[in-house]
């Protein structure tokens, strides 16, 4: 049963990651689990100062379920991605910026602040942005990103059904 929900979200994240124009995630507060997977599907991540993020799925005895782990390995150095996924903890955005996951930290996410930090990107002709994004998408197609995400989703669905996951969720809810 979990697989159908996970697969649907995985397909949405793949579509977001492979849009032909750059995408930006704006993080305002706390983004954990699926929120991090969604942000990872975007090309750029801008966070409000003081925000926190984490791939905490491991604490629930599951892996990333929407393909976010595969995407994270595309976004960061492999050892950094493995560490972030394996530790399953929440990080401050300053730490994630040091690792290259967050691209910009700003005092607030008003549209004026966001536009000022995206000024150079927004000034680039759209056909240039599209051409470069297509190069990235071609790389991912050659490296079978979509198939790797599908395998990741299937693995999470298997773990979802295990007693360890259900026990971890019960313990979390009991807090």
C-alpha cells in the first residue's frame, strides 16, 4: 500500500527535478523528511536564517521514499550526501550551506529579498537557462536517475512494512 503513495510522490519529484527551467526551493522554518526531498528536487535552495532541515527518515527505520536520496547524491559530493542521509538528523542551514546544499541564506523570504538574491539568474535569457537545464537533464537520463529513484522508492516501501518502522512511528507519536 505504501508503494503507491511513495511512487506517486517520486514521480512528482522527478518531474520537478527535470523541468526544463531552473527551480528554486524557499525554506522558511523546518523542512524534514519529505520536505527535504522536495527541496532537493529543486535546482537551488534559498533558506531563511535560522531554518533547519534534515533527512530524518532513518530515525523512522525507513529510507528516503520519494527519490530524494538519489537526488541528493546528484546535488552533493557522495560522502557528504551519505553522511547527511545516514545520520538522519536535523541540521542548521549554515551547516548545509557549507556542504553546498543550501545556496543562499537570507534574513527573510520577502519577495524583494528573494529577487535581489536571484538577480543574476533572473537576468539570464530564458533560452540560455533552458539550454543549460537540458544538459543537466540529459546527464541524468544517461545515468538513469529516474530508474535509480524508482529502486529507492521500492526499497522504502519494503522497509515501510517492517515492524521496526511501525515501532519507530509509535515511539515518535508517543513523545
